[in-house]
C-alpha cells in the first residue's frame, strides 16, 4: 500500500503536485518538495508558473545543502528570467553557493576562485544593490583564504628544510598578494630562509648567498622599521657577515692545505654544469 | 526550420526594400502577439522573447534574431517565426508564430533484458521533456544501435512507434521495439598483395579483430567496427615499423558470410623494405653528435623504422635511456627532435635529426589541484620537485609515484603537468592534478576457528587527522586529510575469546622530517569460562596485554628507498591453569627492541609490476640471565620464563617483474632464526615461527608466534622432520625458511576494483636447530588463486594449493587445500 505522498508522486496531476510541493517547502520538508519539483520543472517549461516553480526549486536544493545543484539552478533562473524581480537575488545566491562550497585553505581552492569571480560579477552587474557590501565582505574572506594558503605552503618549505625553495615560494607569494597581512612575516622569513640556505651550502657558494641574505635583511629593515622581527632580522644580518668572514678564512686556508683544496675542487665539480644536477646544499 | 525573415505580412504593408541589412532602422515596439500556441502560455513566451512593448529595436538587427534564438533554445517548438504584422513610421508590431510539438513523456523499451533496458534508459535520460520530431527519433535509434554494435550485434533493428500519453496532454510515449539479432563474429580474414608477410603474421597485427578459431581461447572474436578501425591504423604502423615505409592498406571490405558471421578482405601494398643510411644531428649544442648517436643505437644498415627512431628520440623507453630523457631530466623542457629524411637512394634513407634544445628550466611554483580531502602539506612535503630545482621529468615521475603511494588518490588519474612555461626567465610551474579516492577500509567477518564462530570487526582510516579530533567542522564523517592512519580492530567469539587492538601512525612526526611514528596497543583474553566456572579445576584463563611504539625514518644513503625503523614493545602474559603449555600458572614478560632495515621500491601497493621489497629485522630482549641470579639449571618453567630472553633474526625479500605483456612474476625468499643467550635458559617459547596455511593472524596464537603462510598445507601443520607435533599443538620452531614463485595476471585494474589471478609454487620448512638445518629440504606445494581488491574491503584472496609432501603423523595436512585471506600483503607484508 502506497503512502499519500507516493500516490501523489506517481499521479499526473501537475497542478496538485505543484501546490503540494510548495506546501512541503513551507513546512521545511525539502526532501519531499524536491522530489515533486524534480518531476515538474521539465513539464512546466514555457508555462506561467514555471518561473516561481524554478525559484522554489533552486531554494529547495539550497536548503538541502546541495550547493552545487543550487548554484546551477540559481544561475539558470537568472539567465532564463533576466527581467524577473528575483533575478538579482538569484544571481547573488548563485555566487553565495560557490562561497559555501569553498573549502578549508589547505585543500583545492578551485571553488574559492570561482566564488570570487561570481561575487565580482554580481557587483559589476548590480553596483547599486544593497547586497554589494555583503558581497565585498565575502570576497575579502575568500582572498584571505588564498593568502593563508599561499603563506602556509611557502612556510612548509622552510619547516622541512628546503631553504632555497622557501625563498622562492615566499617571493612568489608576496608577488601574488602584495598587500597580504602576512607580508611582514614573510619578508622576515625570507631573510631567515636565505641565511639558512647560505649556511647549509658548500663553502664555495656561501659568500654570494650570505650577501643575498644581507640584502634581504636591509630591505626588511627599511620597509618595516618598527617590526617585531627587526631585532631578529638584524641578528641574521650580523650572522651572515660573520659567516662570510668564516668562509673566506676557510677558503684561504684551503689554498695552503692540499686536502681541503681537493675537497673544494670536488665540490666545485659537483656544482659545475657537467656534473649531475643536484641541489647545491650539503645536506637536507 | 528556423526562419527570421519577415514573411508574407510584411509585403502587404510596406515596400520590400524598406527593411534591409544595408539600412537598419530603429523602431519602437508597438505590440507583440503570439500565434500558434496550443498548450503554452503566451505571456511567458513573450517574456522569453525579451521583447517589451515600448522598447526600441533596430530592424533588421541582432535583437530580432535573438528572439528566435531565445525561443528556439527552449526546445519546445518545431518551428519559430517572427513576423511583422504592421510597420508604421516609428512603430513595429510583431507576431511570434510558433508550431508546438508533442513532448516526450517516456520511452518504453521492449525486446531486451532488464539490465540492458536500464543501461539504455540511462543513455536516453536527457531526452525526457524534449519535443518529439524526426531528429529525436533518429538520435534515439542511433544511440541504441551504436550501443549494440559496440557489443558485436551488428544487425540490431529498432522500430519506434509513437502513442499519446493518456495522462498528460501534448505528450507522447515512444514504444521502442529492439531486436538485437545475433552477435556477429568473424569467419575469415583474407589478405591480398602480401609478399613478404605471411597471412598468419598479418592476422597477428590485427590485435582486436580475430577469426573464430578454436585456438583463440582468450579475447573476443566478435566483429566490432571501432576496434577494427583502430586495428587498421595499428596495422600499417606495424608494417612500417618492419622497414616497409610505404606500406598501406589499399582497400578493405567487410562482407556478410552468413547471419552470424562476416568475412574481411584486406588488400595491402607492401612496397620495398628500407634501411637506415647516415643519421646526423644538427642544432645540438649541449651534447656532441657522437654521444647522441650512441644513445640513439641506430646504425647504418639497420631496418628502417620510424617508430623505433621516434622512440629513441622522444621516448618513452622502459629504462629512460632515450635522448629525450637525457634532455628532459636536465631541465630542457622544450627539447624537440625532428627527424628529417634528407636523402633516399635505392632502399637506404639518410636522416638528419634537427634538434631544438631551448633553455634549461627551473621550477618556480609547485601546485596541487583536486585535493578535496587531503591537505596540501601531506602531498607537498613528499614531492621531489621543489621551487628552485632544475626541471626534471624523472623527478616528476618519482613524485607522482610517491603521491600514489600515499594511497589516498586514484593511481590512474594522478596527472602532473608543467604549466606557465616561461622561456624568458627559464621557469616553469608544475601542477599535480589528483583525484581523491575512498581509502578507508572496513573488515567485517565471521569465521570458524577451533570449532567456534569468531566475529571480527576492523576499521582502518588511512587519511586520519588527529589534530582535528575536536574540530567538529573537519568531520566527514571523521577528521580527515592529514595522512595519518588509525585502525581499530576487535575480535571475539563471546566470553571465551576477545582481542582488541589499536594502531595510530603518523608519517611525519613533528612535521619537519619524514619520521614515522606509530603507537600500538592490544589486549587479548582467552578462557573457557563459558564451559566451566572459575572455581572448577578445569577452568583456565590467559590474558595478554601489549603496547609498543615505533620510530622510523627514510634514509638518504645508500638511496632514499631505504627505511630504518626501531620499535620497543612490551607484552605481558598472565596464565592461570592454562594447559598444554610450559607452565600452568604465573606471568611472563616479553620486552623487546626491534630494528628493521628495509628497502621498498615497489611501483604500486596493490598490484606491483616492478620493484623489490627487502627487509632485515633483528629483535632482541635484555639478557636477564646475566644479572638476575636465577639458577637456570634448576629453575622451574615459571621462573625460567618470567622474563623471556632471546634474539631473533629475519631476512625477507621479494621481487616483482614483468615477464610478458601484463604477466608479472613475484619471487620471494624468507629466512628466520631465533637464538638464545644462555644455554641453560634454552630456546624461548615465545615469538617462534609457525609455518603452513593461509598465513592469517589466527586467534589460536597465544605466545606471539610469528605465523608464516604456506599454501597447500593446513595452518601450522609444518613441523620439523622427526617431530611428533600436530597442527593443534605445534609450539612453533626457531628456524624457518620459505621460497615462492608466483605468476600474476590482472583481470580488472580500475579505481573501483583490482582483480588478479595467480599461479604459485612454493616451499618452506622449519627446523629445531642449526645442526638439522637443510635449506633446500622443503615441503613443496603448487596451486592457483585469485585476489580482489575493493577500496572499502581491502584485499581478499582465495587460493587452492596442493601440498606434495606428507607430514608424518598428520595424514590430512597436505594435498588439496583451500585458503581464504583478508588484507594481506598490502602493507609490505610477505605472506
């Protein structure tokens, strides 16, 4: 014996289905509403209630947390009924569904990027809408997420001891997000990574790399004269300078010490283009 | 038919030349009417048309053609016209004339099986609600015919009848009668024009189009058009690879032989056989021509084969010793080699390879895409491509392998791509596209052991995240994404036997270095409380508790496939009136330190096709007898084994290699030995080796015995020669070895399931002392089996083995035996 709902679903009384569907919707029984609407949207195309039906249909998906479907249906609504009073709302909701589908920063950010694009499109289409303020706020949240991702992934290289990679990654991150809130910290970490990179390099390469660290440190001091990392950055500069002196002394000694000289020649060979490409650091 | 030309109405009202694309004019829309509607709402159609009364419109112009487009896109009409009913000086009146068509309410399929109906319904799903016209009928017929043609039913007929849907006005039901007819096979393939090649050889070149012959045991003998077309392409390639550079198929025809079969006739032109002349290089700056020639391995006079030449130039080759690997592994990402045939004289062809080396590229960014569950760092930290490194194809291949080894991603879909290639500053970004796959496993089983039913429930989460344990948002349905592993397992048959275990592991302890950390704990209880009260003299009780911690790390030397692990484990045994053992009452401690040195270079965890897995293990306990003042010469068993002492050594190795096609050979050898520090203490009863059977950790094990499978024999039935133990009371032996050869062939290799079949020959034996040890005196067996890997259940296996050697005193221990196994040899195990 079938329940009332199943009988209704199997029937062909579209008008009844529509009314009952709306009732279920208002009773917040979205699962049942969706089942009825799913059947109807095809059949109502080109008929007078189609617009309202589709509006409810999109929201039903939204309330069921199927944001991927909801986002699509809101967009279809906006594209089909560009003159409707609900079009602006649906465009916003479509973008908002992307926003809700944007995951934690350490996962793939495809939806974050799409959410930003969709929100921006909304702002461009309805610059006078009262939803613009909210949309701008959401865009800021999404951008923060991308910045956090970039910052964390760059810092990972420093954590696992790939100092050269860290320097490059921090540089890229700062180029991608020049006004990021992590700018100061990342600039400082660049100094640190460069110093550690130099320190862990073969002696023949150290002086150049220490010099780069000194340059980074000076740039940092100029840019952030009141930074809480200022002391540390200056300390790293001092250590780099000491490192250069130590390297020079080591290389000078090698000129008179045959064993050391041979070792350096071997290192130079390793660094030469003919040799196997490998990292130019001693240890990892 | 779409028409946006104003028609009859126009000519009456205004002169025909007043509307012209050369002279568009702007009008105000004076009114819109709709004609031809039967079921649709006119206002809605006007709304869809986006024409508004009072708006300005340029005629002719884009706006008027958009009306047609917008309406047509609805897919509701057979015809849409936009007519102008009246045109005054500044106003235009439109009439939208449409022809409605009945819509499709459903498709009713007959003449085929239920499963087939479902398959086809799925393919036709998107047709619901569309209008029924010739196009719909044709596409429906074609989809069905194509579906069956691909399966070898070439003569399928489809008849479609329309009938009104009584329940829904303006809708029709399609009754589709399908007659598959019989499958068409290939009777005979004949060739014409072949001189150098025998028909047999030529038939072999048609890989998937094969004659119906009794000796074609495997593979399809059906005729399938698309496979045949592919085969034809390969066919000429194969002829050309043999030096027949001009070879081609002149004509071919497939014709009916009888109702069930077709004949194929192929006419070919072979042309002369060509040979390589001089091979020169130009444009090569990095490596001299002589060096490139040695890598190319093509000499003057070799049979000319473009395929071979291209392979040596652009790869891929099995061990990457081609020229493209040389360049691509050294940063020359945009390397190109274009072989040009410079001179052809008689049957000899000179080739000049024009090289473009380009700049050496450095990696700038490394990005991960598609990780919806697993956090970036879990993938990024293990990659061999890092910012600042020189571009290398080899490093990318290794990184890809390591990503798949994580076990959270679909092996087939892990796809690295160099993007953002920037020749100016010589940098490139590398994007790893990944697709998550379910990696959690559940083990739910009921088994019959020792005359009792034993139930097991095990859960393994392979991508666990401990730090998110208290973060409700990260639950889906458990905290995931940090690449940690948590497994919980419980096994019980009720009151008499219970075993619970817990394992947690983290591959990067502290997040700085790949230091493996694992924590395990278990507790096990066996008794006969269900049969005897605890006061009964027959009552016995055994309880084992254990905990352990493991630390390990990948080594850089000799290469980074080496791993060194240390574990510290404590097991505590408490016996009460326990029969058939060394002592009946008392406690025993097994405190051990294990060092495991291993190297794993298998290319895949579930179905390896190449690589090796070696493991050397040493396990020691403190030498208590040196300092505990026990007089072991007169000590009771309880005193003797309160603190167990022994040292144990084990060496295990396995190799996988491709033999032929997809056939893989697994060869394996294992050896284990346990010794004692003090002659007076003697051999420890714990941790011995028990050989025979499926190798599953059985609930019978009490003293931490190491269980080694040997198919074709009953579980634990292998006892030393001359011993009178049986599989029931086998206490285990201190020495064992085992050899195995196994041929494996895949049946299905996909994301959702991996299935392979195997045939094996193996042998192993145990000894009580080195004086008896004879490594080649083994108990032998052979057999066949199959393994199924399902992502949620793990690896399930069934083997049939035949043991050739009788075990004295155990008449049913050898001969034919079935073995069932779960989740073995997944974690680098050797069973």
